C-alpha cells in the first residue's frame, strides 16, 4: 500500500505526553500536521521540533494542529517539551509502532553502519476533511515547519 495525496488519513488513537488519548478523526474540521520522528532530544529531532516551535505563532494563526509522534514514552515527551518549551502535542506510538506503520513511517533504517527497525522521519499534512494534503518522505529536520508553511502558501 502506498499513501497518496487525496487518500483518507489513517485514523488512530494515541496517548499524548499527559497520558490523554488523542483521536485523529476527532480533529476533523481543522488542518493537522503529523510529523513522525525517531527519538526525543536527539540532534535532528530537536532541530525539527524547535522549527515547529519557532513558527508556532503562524501555525496557531492558521488554526493548524501539530502532532509529533515517536515511540518514546510520555515521561520522555514531557522532558523534551519542558527542555525546549515545545507548545504542541507529542504522541506515543509504542513498538511495534502500528500508527507509524500505517503511515509507511516505520521500518528498516541504517545508522552509523548498523541496521535496525525504527520510526522514519516523515511528515503529513491532513486537510479539514481528513484527507492527506501534503506528504513528505524526504524531510530536512531543521526546515520542515518552514517548508509546510511555504507549500500551503502561508509564508
């Protein structure tokens, strides 16, 4: 299965940093950015999260919800949020990461010459009707939020 623009976004329910369930379909009626990232507080993931934080005013002004998803537990998300003053929601997709898998964002990765299974850095924009509006399988962590805003014509 290959996700395409215009497809319905795979629905899910995951726990946020406070242990509260977030259901994607309950957010219908607003644009949602879902970004999958490998691990809290690592260099690339921090750059990506801080880019969303630094552009937060425009995401809010345009009523765009931002959800970061990794396999890290809520306690890790809370530390990451506090350390970098992140104003958006982080969700936990525990191994074997069924939500990341449904978004083709989990699988074999290479890092420093080793292969392992992990969450891939992919980003999706879901329109107000719950359909995939933009898909990014090649993500530049430090610039992802800027890229989305530009592609939506808000920058």
